[in-house]
């Protein structure tokens, strides 16, 4: 990989901030433990099988924020400008800043699903299909982090984080969006968060197969591709400024 040295540097940067990394992993775990404790047959969305995917996406939002911050800081310290003098392409930069956080996202998802399994989580369908959906969403969130970091300052990134967090929550992370309906349902159908959660829960709770979630998966994959292309385009723009 052309950007392997920069990947290693960014991994070290993550390791130098164990508090933020710890919070990003521990907070979703605590949230899972707290919310599932109120789950019951009357509140099925708080049961581990339906709740865990939403908690995983919440964790991905936190990693998105961290990835955006490290990129924004590198821009403000002029490190990124110096790196632009190297023969790396815009896609190499996006990969170098994204890969470390995608790896952390994978570890986070495994931890949350392992804890969920101890609490009674069940996967009636393909585990590989669940992993594919969550991996696409991890890449999507981290690509959003690259976009935020390329566009905004350190002080401004938190605003973008808040917006994405709210969209994730109101995309049905912790409740059944169909029970609310109206404008929330309309907006949810236009964004990838609801589609990712619907697909993941269908596979886990109902044993749905690939053919059953094709539409939802297409929405998730489409948004992920657009996010990656947008991140690469923004880097390319920054490199010629």
C-alpha cells in the first residue's frame, strides 16, 4: 500500500490518545448494558437482538468524530500541507486516514456483539451478511469523518458530529421508526441509517437472506460509495489549493 507509512503514523496517533479511544469503545458498551436492561416483550427494541445494531452505529458515529478531528488537526498544524508534497494520491490519503478507524470499528462491533450474545442476542440469519452491512456502514461513517475533517476546523467538527448523531438516532437506532411515522419515516427512508438497521435486524431476528434485503443493502452500498468518492474528491481539491 502506497500510504502504509501514513497508516502506521495514524495508528500511533490513535494509540497516543487512549482516553478517547477507551471512551469510544466503553461508552457504547455501557449504553448497551443500560438500555437492554429495560427491554421486555412490551419494549422489544430494547432487547439485545434489535438493540445491538443501533448501539454499533452509535459507536461508529463516535469513531467518525475522532477520525474527523485527527484530520482537522493535521490541516490546522500544516502537517497535511507538507504531506501533500509527497507522491501520494488523494485516494492514498483517504485510505491512510480511514483504515485505522475502520479497524477499530471492526473491533468495536465484535466486542458489542460478543457482549450482546452474553445478554441473549441471537442471529437467525447469516453472520457474514450482518458483518457485510456493518462493514459498509463503518466505511460510510469513517468516510463522513474524512469529509468533515477536510471541510471544517477542529472547532466546527462537533457540529457535523451532532447532526450525524441525531440522524443515526432518529434513523431508528433505539426505537421503532414505524411507530413514529410521519416526517421522521420519510427522512429515514431517504438516508442509509434506517436501511442499515432494517437489513441487519431482518437478518438477525427473522433470518432474512440476501434477496430479502437487496433494496436496503443497495441504499447502504450506494451511500458508502458516494461518501468515499466525495472524500477522495475533497482531498484532491485540497491538494491543488
